[in-house]
C-alpha cells in the first residue's frame, strides 16, 4: 500500500510540473508602434504546400532579439493558428542575419535584428481545405529594446491570405557561390558568403554535402560492438554521477555478509535487473522517440521530478522518514540498519543508479550507442542491454562469489554515519540538478522541496506499527499539502520569478549599453569582463552562424555540450578553456561556437545527425576547416589534456585571414 502511494506521489509531481511548465507569456499591452508585422502566404496549389513569409519592421533606434538565443526567454517567437488549415512543417528561418551583441560583464552573447527582418517557414495545407481561400493568422512574440531600455514583451498579430504567386521551391538554398564577402553582415542567411580567395571559393558549406569519415565502429563485427558496450557499461560505475547510490550498495554488501550464497546472488541479481530494466527504457526511448543518451536531462519536467525524487531519498537516508520499499534503507539505529536488504530495495537502487549515471559518458560508450541506433530495433535493444550488463557485472560477480564480501566490515554503528553521509551526497546531487534548470524555476523548486520536506516529516511521524488507516491518512494529508504547494510554486511563483529575472536582465543590459556609449568609455575607462582569461570566446551555435563564418573563410570549432553533462564540463576545464588552447585559437583566428543541449535544441540535434552522431551523445566536437568545411574533423570522449583538441585544430588549419597574412610576409 505504501509503495503504491509512493509511486502515486511521484506521478503527481510529474503532473504538476508538466502542467505548470506549459504556461506561456502573457501579452503586456499594445506596442504596435514599435514593431509592425506583415505576413504573406505563397502556395503551390498542386502540391498542397507553400511558404509563410513573416516580416517585422522595427522602429528606428529599436531592435528585437533573434529566434535563436543562448538565453531562450529573450528569443523572438512566431506562432501560427493551427485552426486556419495551415500547419508549419519546419522552422522559421531568418532571411536577414542577426547582429551579434556581447555583454562582457554579464558574459551574454545576444543576437539582434534592426530595421526589417523576414522569416520563412515551409507550410502544409490540410487536404480538405481549398488553398485559394485560405486565411492564416498568428503572432510574433517579441521584446523591443533601445539603448535606453526595453519595453515589455508584446504579441504582434498578423493575418494574411494566399497570394497568386506559386513558389517553385520550398527549401532554403545554400549555393556554393563565389560572392564577395565585402559586407557579409548584410547578406541573408540563405546565401553562402565566400572569401576573396580562389582557394576558398572552391567549396562552401552545404549541409547536404557534409562528408563524414565512417566511424571504425560502424563496420566492426557485432561481437566487437557488444564487447565495447559491456566495457563501456563497466566504466560507468566509476563515473562521479553514480557514487551516492554505489555507496548505498556498499552498505547493502555489509548487510549481506554471512548470508547464504543463494540469497546474496538473488539480491545482486535484483540490483542488476534494476540497472538493465532502465537501459531497456532508454533503448525504447531511442527506438521510438529518437532520444539520445542523457537527452532526458534537456527536459525541465524530468529534471524537476528527478530532483524531487532524489531529495526524498536523501531525507530518508537522513532519518526524516522511511522509503516504503522493504529493505531499501533503515531509519533507526545500528540494528535497524542491519536488517536484510529486500529484493524491491535492490531493484530500486539499480534503477536509481542508472538514472544518475546518464549525465556522464565514458570511453567507448558513444561509439557503441551510435552504432546501435542505426541498426534494427532488436540490435539496438541488444547493445543497450549489454551496456546494462557491463554496468551490473561487478555486482553479479560479487553475487556469484560472496566470499569477496568478507573484505567489507561487519554491520555496526559505522553504517549510521555512512548512510547519513550518503544522504548528504544525495543533497549535493539535488544542488547539481538545480544548477542547470532554468533560473526562474530554481526558487519554485526550492519552495516545492520545502513542501516535500514537510510532507516526508509528517509521514515519518507515524510509527511503522500504526494501522493502515493511520498511515494512509498521513500519506493523503502530506500528499495534498505537497500538491497544493506544487501548483502555487510552478504556477504563480514561477511566473513572478520569470518576470523579475527578465526585468533584471533588461535593466542590466540597458545599464551596460549606457556605460559603453557614455562618457566613462569615452574618457578612457572600459567595462571589465568577468570572463576568465583562459575561457574561449564562445558564440551560441546556429546553422546561420556556422554558414556565415565558414563562408567568410574561417575555421570553426563547434562544442556540443550541456550544463548537465559532467564529462563535457571536465573536457572544457581540461582541454578547451585553457591558456594553450586559447592562444592557438586566437593566433589562427578560429571561431568557437557552443552548441548547447542543456535545453531542447533541434538545430543542434540536426547537426549531430548530419555529422554521423546518430545517438546524439555528448561530449562531441566538430572542426570545420576553412579550406574544406564539408569535411569536418570529429572528436568525442573524455580528454586527459588539451593535446587531442590542439592536434585536430592544427589539422584543420587556420582561417583565411591568417593564411593571407603569412602569404604577404613570405612574398616580401
């Protein structure tokens, strides 16, 4: 009964977050004088398809933000009324490039449109609709800003009817032309601007022509792939993500000392089945949803639910309440802690271990999963199960040879301290999850965790010997309290914090612009940057930015990363944001783009697929050489030094400007 109530509580948490995360911005008044929006629908009546062109004319002195931003809450959004009989079948692509604006003290890279900007998106007409009588309506949600400050975000409505013109092509073209880059900032994003050098006019980046060298794993025999998967799973046990739960398993091993061989093997088999079962879930997500390794952490809902569950586990380890899974953890003294682990507790620990392992990646894992997701479903499941077996192998070994458990101290008072330390590590895991969820959700999450603390405390007050009526009443009361606080936190409080955060950023941006344009800079004082002197000058990734820089004859490094990816952060500290890497990149005029998967990023996923990373696992790195951008150099895995990145960058070569400078020096 209590186990069922626990799972119902977790489901309620997911329902609260899923509902409240769907809240949209509200319109803040009529500001049509700042931005005027028009639209045009061009269709091919024979093909039941067409293009929707949305144009925004921005008042002089003002700008709006591009649709792709490192800070998504600033991004312009376009929505179309689906009831009009027209559905948008692709992304809106700006035909006018956005201008980059860097805020050094805030360490923000912003992309802005001034004057006029037009977006295009392919559309599909519903079969039952007459294309000649269509009327499409929608709105552009944008915030108009000037050097003096920003207005409130507003929705700019548009309505259009189908035109008589028939479009011949709905795709955005990227021709390999030899246009001059004399004024590349004024070229539309669907044109590749190449450099003023014949050697750079030979090739322009074309996403459909990217030539990726086949991964050796793709042609490897099945047994080699399965061996790689087993070894990759074994290595996951040593990743920092899983240490809190591995510690609990150590305590369980102490409990098993002296048990029969059959019981020890059965419990470790339950733990292994918990690990493998979640890998089967991950395989199902990969086969049917196309989700890559760790991609669930891009969901705000998943992260909030995970943080809530881990927080409740931590409270149990610290003695606030007892998890209603027999044998998962005791809450009393040494005698209670020595109670035998149950099969349900072992299975649950296995599931939790695997969930916490997914933010980490290790050697061989990316290659094995990339091969797996390109195969028939049966092979995909087989590889994922092998990764799970590899991760579970140490526990199956200990179960088969229980004599190895004699190295672990006998149950005693040390287990109380050990369990509490594991509880503190669980709380550290919660802090880690809070570090990469959107900032406006942090305070609502803290408020909700306080409610969970109160709910768990209320449940923990009821003795385990109490009747089902008493225990059930405590669960219902605690659950109702947590639900109410959850709705308030992720509803009203979230919207308040979102508005406050946005206004704070607006004030800071306005202040920095006034400082830059004002007398302080004119008199010789500059605005100091908070960026560490070894950190690379990262720009947010977009298809348009990549095409623009490669079209200008520049070598481009793309870092596929996420705030939840610990391996990515380790690589950034060890190999990327180092003095040697920075000196090399600056000396060779190499552009660095950060493809951030912290939140859902369709453009980033699309590029990963085009680069052959079918599992979309990270960390992953692509270097687009200036002379051959269609033949990128790819790297992945964990780096022990900057050497792999530096070697790849040296192979990619410098940007055109550096080559021309060297040529001029040699010609003198």
